[in-house]
C-alpha cells in the first residue's frame, strides 16, 4: 500500500498514511523520473531588460531554462517574469547571473 502524496510504502493492513493522513492506494504514485521536469526559479523580476539579459546569459552558458509570466497579460498585472532552470543547474546559473547582475538589483 502506498501513499498517493508522499509515495511511502506501508505494510498490508494500514489504510492511511501516518504523515499525510491520506488513504493509501494499492499502486505507488508515478515516479517523477523522466516524466516530470522540476524547475527552480532563479530570478523574478519586473524588469524585462534584466530577465532578457539573464536569458541570454543562460543561453550562452548552454543552461536550459524556461520563463514564466513573459506575456502582456502578466505585465498588466505587474507580475514579475520568472526565469527557471533545472535544480542541477541552479548553482551554476546563479553564479553567472550574480556576476552580471550584481549591484543592479532593485529593492
Ligand atoms: Zn504520505
């Protein structure tokens, strides 16, 4: 028996997860491996010039990234554009961005 939320396996006879309190299922939840791509936000900024620069840096470094909120609808709501990379690239990407964006932060 498996918890659908945390994926912990329980012995037969137990019906709810001790951590989540959810009802256990016979099948384990699908493994994230190879299916689900996790993104980590490394920059959230309303300044398109800055996020654009970040994108070009990541591109130049060959770091895979996605941007979220990069359209007019979000701009109207004054939502920051988020630049996200894979967890394994976070440190490398942040280091590169820090080098170029240092001293240029609002707040
Ligand atoms: Zn659980």
